[in-house]
């Protein structure tokens, strides 16, 4: 069975974009692949989070992973820092990574430009740590978005370089996993782009009903259609895209007809959209709260997940050390 690996940094709550964009697909994959899902807390250290914030955010992501449908009985769910072998492989692989290629990565250049006072070594070698997360588990496939494709390419480069330096065929080159037509780009509420944490345009799985209503009612719109059956501008299409995810077909058809005959009232559309989002989010939110408050359960999930992840991780590090020459 092929191994699929995916991780997420603990920088806050998951939003509808995370849920509809990837998590629902991950849930479907659990029966067909050997899935590893981890919380990338080492990666988050590049932004120097407060210790208590780091702890809380790791707990948030774990509980939201599980509440969204990831099953610890089917998949390996773990916290990156609970697998110390990653650090040793990271150190060893750094010896074969060159400053020039690391400085040219798009993510490093962007982060260095955004935060010129915090261009740390961890940020520079971010791609190496990401590669080690993948290589240490011998992953076959890695679900990545456009912004992470370069890091996966570098993972393959590091794997090839290691094999060439030591004259072995040890590391295989992982492939990008594509959800093809199943991957949905969930728009934000600001009228442009996708839903995301950094743009503050999202609805989160933990949001209360009143907050969802408030956010949706503030969503950007225009002055309305001026002639029948005209094309929708992006800001309006975004609302219909969200409605496609959460509303009944009859509801969608009602507002499509209202758009086409120029009788649409955006206030009514937003009110309906908010209630349909609440209907989708509320059960997940309550499940998140139950799991988040069950420390014993979360500790067991993390502990058992780390135990499973460390089996392959320890094997990989032992074999890499032997190949390098540490006996």
C-alpha cells in the first residue's frame, strides 16, 4: 500500500478552505492508502511562537484533524516534535544542502522580504526539514498545493543527491498527489483570492454561529445584475461557490434564477448562506470542543501516533547513519 504524508503548521484554527480543500479528501483516502498526518510544530518555530501558544495550537490542530474525520485507527496522526529522529536526519541532510539553492527558494525569499528582521537559519533550511519529514517516512505521495511544489522538487533533489554521493539507491523520489477535480479552491469573503489565515478572510471550523453570520453579512458584493443572464463578477461567483459547498440544490437554483432575472437580493442570499454554513460547521465545532477538552484522549492519540511514526523513522535514521559511515 502506498504511503501518503501530509502536515500542517500549528498557526491557528482550520477554516472552510482547509476542510473542503483537503481534509475531506484525506478522509476518503484513509481506506486506500497508508496515511500519515502530522502537526508540523518544528516548522512553526521560524516565527518564534510563545511556548503556551505553541502548545495550544498543536492541541487545536490535533482536535480539529480528528473532528474533521481523520481516524487514528486508520491513519498515523502524530506531532512532529514527538519524532526526534526527524532532527537527526535534518542535521545530516543539511550537510548536503547548499546555501545558494536554499536562498533561491520562493518561500524563503518571500518570508525574508516580509520579515527582514527575522531571517533565521531555520527559515533558510525550511525546505530541508520539510524534505526530512517526507523522506524519513519513505512517503510515496505528498499532497501539495502550488505554493509547495518547489519544496517537493527540492525533496527529490536531496534524495537524488544523497543517493549519488553515497552510491546507493536508498531514498525514493516522492510524487505530488493530486486530487484533480476533487480539489476545491474555496474563496475568501473579501471578494478575491482563496480563503486563508494570513488574509483574514475565512470562516473557521470553531467559529460560533453569531460570528459566522457577522462574517458572511460583511462579504463583498456589487450593485447587482443590470441585465438578464449576465456573467457573474468574481465577488458574486465567490458567494455562489461557497453556496455550492454547503447549500441544497433547490436553494442554489433559487438564487441562480434570481440572479438571471435580476431580482436577486444579496441580503437574502447572505442570510441563507450563513445558515447553511452554520448547518455544516456546527456539528464539527461541537465535536472539536469535545475532543479538545479530552486531554487524556488527545495525549493517547499523539503518543500512539508517535510510536507508529517512530518505527519507520528510527529505521531510516539507522540505515542513513550506516550508509554515511557511522557504525
